[in-house]
C-alpha cells in the first residue's frame, strides 16, 4: 500500500508580492547621462560668465565701489562753480531718503593712485554728496557709490561722456563749455579748438556750437583774471569775444582793469566788463565815423586785428605749433596739429593790420 505524504500548512506570504528589496544607496546614473549633465552645466556657467563680462565691458553692470576707490580729479572738470550749500543739502536729503538712484560713471585707471583704482567720468556732485554724508553720519549705507565702469576708446571719448552727461543734468554756462574745450586742447586730447568743439559738442546745433566757440576765445586771455566767468551772459560774452578778435590791445586793457578793481561779487565784475566793452564800442564807432569837412581833423585811428604777443605765445604752445624762421630764405614756417584754415585767416588779418 502506497505511503501518503503529509501536506504542510500554506505559508502566509505565499500569495503576496515579493518582499521589497533591501534599501540601497542612490542609484548612479548611466555614465553617458552624467557626462551630458556636466557638459550642460559647464556651458551654462561659461555663457553666464561671458554675459557678465560683456555687460561689465559695455558699462551695463552697476557695481558698489568704495568712495576712496574713485579719483574725482581724473579729468579736467567742466564745472567751475561749486554747488552751493542749499543745492548740496537738497541732494544729500534725497540720498538719505531714497538712496542713490543714478550711478556715476568711472573708468579703470591704468596705474592706480593709492587706493583710487578708478577715474571719475561723470557724477561729481553725487560722489561729493555721498562723501559728505559718510563723513557726517558714519553710516555704512554711504560708504560705497553705485558706479558703471565704462571703457572709453580714448581720452576724447571720456571727455565726450563727461560733457554729454552734464549737458543733460547740469546747466553749464557757455564760458564753462568753452573752457573745457580749450583745456582739452591744452591736455592734448584734441589738436585744435575747432576739433575740440566738433568732438565735444557735436550733438548741439551749429549756432550753439558757434557761441561756445566765441566764449572759448575769452578763456585764453581772461581765465586768469576773471573771478566769476560763469556769470557772463550770452550777449556780453559775444561782445567781448568780438572785441578780443578785432583789437589785440583790448584783452590787455580789460585784464589790467580787472586786476586793479578786484571785484568781490559777480555783479561787480559784470559791471566792469560791461563798462570796458561799452567804452571800446564807442571808440570804434567814433573811429569809423565819416570824415568831417574840416581839413585839420585828425585821421581816424586804424583798427587793430589779431592777438597780443603773450596770447600768440600761449596759443602756439597749447596748439602744439612749432614756428621756424629761415633768415637766408626769408621764410617763416609753422607746423603742427594746430595749423589750420582758422589760423591762416587770423594771421592774414593780423598781417594786413601791420
């Protein structure tokens, strides 16, 4: 008789799903996926770096710079009048309440001057107000200045950036504009005054640029004796420029009168300028009046054109003009960047008056 097998009871987990696998560490991605991810991350980082580098080079990035990192004397400033206390207090009040809303513009200096690593292009008033606030309040909010670091191609572009910024934000006088044009020639930025006017004020109308050029002629003979030149109105300045161009003695007489009077206010100085110009105009009118029937009346005094010797020397030096005289050939030769049609016309007028 066959032996029967004994059946064992069914196991509890027999019909259940397989037990969960033992906990393991993170599953490593396939090698190709890991390489692709690293390549994508590196490309994104490189693109971000290039974007930031380009934005910084183009002056589109605003950075916080320590106040002493900016040299505010990097360029010859075009503003002669210091902001009065009321104007500066208003700016400081705005900075306290709202912070710096508009960044200044600076350029990286090729050779740092102590802690100063950047040269100021525009924003002189804002930088000065922040320095006053930091000195007065000792508040870290005013320890830095928001700045755009630009990269002008050359000194001409830097001067243009300063002038254009002040054309928009500051009411500069015609004298101040003429002065920065003259100083840019003196600094070697432009070869001639005409080139400076075209380069610095190319965006203004021709008539306005002509008026700035007229005031430029005041700077050379009068800048050292005028105490309030920015207060000279347009009509008076144009009259003075005309007198300086037509009479080489007018600048010397006017300078002597100013040194003698030493006016303490702008009003007093304007009164002197107006009086000297009025006297000169009357003298010119008398000299050009028709002769009377009297045969004994003196002949009219000839009008003198050109510049005095001191002005000629300064103009030749500042325009980088070299003059040579060859006695054997009886020839005078002028060379340099300042030799142009304007100089030739001025010399012709001066020679005709000799």
